[in-house]
C-alpha cells in the first residue's frame, strides 16, 4: 500500500508523479473539497541535503511571487513534521499528451496562440528576473478551458540572486530542449527559454524534436553546431519564425517575449500566415 504524506488541511489521494527531489500528489482541500496538486519534498533528501532543501524553498519563493494567467496558480505552501510542501492548481493534460496523441503533425493554427501565451508568461517571469531553464512539453499544461499554463519552476534561476544554488559551468535542463549556451554552461538570460520554446515549435510542426542522438554528447554537439533544421515544403512559411527562435547565436535570437509576440502577430496577419 502506498505510503502517502499527511498534510493538515488536505486529504492526499494518490501519487501523480515524481521527479528528482519531490513527489506530486492529487489531494483535496478539506475546507472546499477542491482538487489540488500537492508537491512534497522527499523527506530523505530534506534530512540529508541542505542544498536540495534550499532549492525547493527557492522554488516556492520564486513561484509564489508570480501572478500571470499563463503561470500555474499557487494556493499554499509550508512545512509539517519532515515535509516541505507546495500546493498548486490541479492540471491534468500537458503539451506532451497532445503531441503523443496526434496522428501526424500535432500542429494547428491555435498553437500559435499558445506559443504567444507562453511567450507572454516567460516575458513576465524574465522581467521579474526569473529564467525558467526547463521549457519542454511536460512543463506546459492546460486548464480545462484550453488555457496553456507554464509549470515547474524547480530549475528556475533568479538573476542577481545573492545565493547561487547552481554555478556557471553546471548544465541544467532537458537535453532535447536546451539552448547552445545552456549546454555550454554559460551565464543565461531569457533568450535560452525562447530557444527551448523554438524546439517545441518545431516539434509541434513536424511531430518530433529537431535533433536526436543516442547519447548526451552527440545531442549536445548537434544543438551547438548543426544548423536550424529546414521545415518540409508545406510548412516552409514558418521557417523565418523558427529561425528567430532557434538561432544558435543568442544575439540573433528573439530578445524577449514582446518581440516574439509581435513576430507571431505579423506572421498571422501576413499573406503567408492566412
């Protein structure tokens, strides 16, 4: 039988998933009977690794300071006994689910709106000094009305933070979606997130990630050295937009979310985008 944590005010029903340092549970708020997602730090890690505890607390601090319609809503946080926890809105479907269930290309015109909304969320976070650093399909989820929501700020980095929990030269993120500068372990800015969003854009258009390899080193070299992949003929009108999102040199990449939103609007209003 599964050993579920006991958090006052919540009835924990089942495990939804787990990552490297925490588990996420489906729970009910006892006062309102509202379903929520309860993220709980593994007590074993909490007791043995202070840096991991600081990282989890940093995530709580980071995300509770954000208020944007396309960023996950936080209801509560705290600690009890050996548990540190974060209570979030419960979301069931991710962009990864959409891509998996698509028969051919998962892309439709509404996805440009989704990209715009995620770009808006990133622009907002970046202005707050927060770089997500792990933009991927599982970290874009959907409310029941179809609104995309950016989730999981566990690897987020606060620019100019007094305490650095990761250092320059340490690579973090998901290799399939990491920017060249992220792979090199360089100091990052928000443009790294837009590269990752560009990889997602490609995956939506084509149905697969742009670069594939059997090991990390080969995959990393492809992100660093290979040109932005060419789209099939029937999708080539999207190439200029993809090129601006996935430019290897970040100086040539879209600089911020507002610029990306304007580019998408220009594309949608152009003859090619109709």
